[in-house]
C-alpha cells in the first residue's frame, strides 16, 4: 500500500468519525430514537469519535504517517468494534431493527478501516508517491 493510499484511508476514517460526531451532537434525539438507544450512549459515541478523528487527521497530515500512530488508530478501531457488539448485547432488546443494522454495519466498516490501516502501517515506508 502506498503512502497516499494510507493517507486517503485515514482521511476517510476521520471524515466518517466527524460525521458520527456531528450526528450525535446536532441530531442527538432523532438519532437515538431511530436507533433505539439511550441518549447517553449516542452522546458518548459521538465524543469518542472526536477523540478518534483527531489522531487520524494528524497521521494523514504527516509526510510519512507514523507507524506507531497508525497502529494505535487501528487498535482503537478494533476497540470500537468490540464496543459496538457490547452495545448490541446490552441494548439489543430495546434497539430498533434499523439500529441493530446500523450498529452491525458501522462495526464492519470500522473493522475494514482497522484492517486497511494496519496493512498500511506494515507496508514499506517511503515518502515518494
């Protein structure tokens, strides 16, 4: 994987995090109702996305993204995936069908980001495109 490809993946991941942050903060009540989740869960998820997006943007802005930072981002994404399935276990009975689908879908997307970021961190390092 080239450095520009890794940077594109990091930016895409950060943009999705920023989108979740925006939805969780500016459309909190409708999003929580649509998913069948408590307001607190949606709010916490939104703030976690802010904390996740910042290092993604930072890594993407580096000439050659830090291997350690990219691996940390990938591991954080795996934590998000685990937390997503924990949300299903804890709140699954009260969630809407759409909510269950959204949580599973985004968990799989985040898992794909984690895989690609880890793969990018393991790729040979060169600042050339």
